[in-house]
């Protein structure tokens, strides 16, 4: 075992190009993410948020359906694996329907605001 003690970091060492390059490597975000942070935030409407929520719910429901279809056969109530996967899909479907209802409500609210 080495008995040397660690030297405290001085300002000369901390300003060294090697240390700076190592610290810069810690920022793993993409350039696009950094540019988006710098760009002024645009206001996202309720319809756009609801639409994105519907798309995410649709992807989740599609994925859970694919998992249920890939379950070992037989695809019936006697197969507990299929039943569990299909129940998960049913929950994802209900979440999708709720998101679609929220999107419809947002569109209705937006169109009511436009008329006033």
C-alpha cells in the first residue's frame, strides 16, 4: 500500500487545461439539449401537451399489446402469464382513453376561447 498523502488541489492545478477538459467531459448532454436550454422557452398550449400525452400513452399501449401477443401460448384465461400481460395492456388502454378524453377537452376549451 502506498503511504503517500494526497496533495491539496491548488488554484494552479485546478486551472490546468487537463482538469478543465476532464470537467468538460462530465457534461454528457448533447449540444442540442444545451441549445434548447439557452433558447427562450416557448409557451406550450394545453392542446400540444395533451397531444404529446396521447402519443406517449399510445406508444405504451402498443408496447404492452406487443408483449401480450408475445406471451407463451395458449392465449386464454388459464395462462397466468398471458392474463397478467393482457391486464397490463388493459390498464395502458384505459390510460390512453383518458389521455384522448383530456385532449378532446383541451381542444373544446381552446375552441371556446377562440370564439370569445
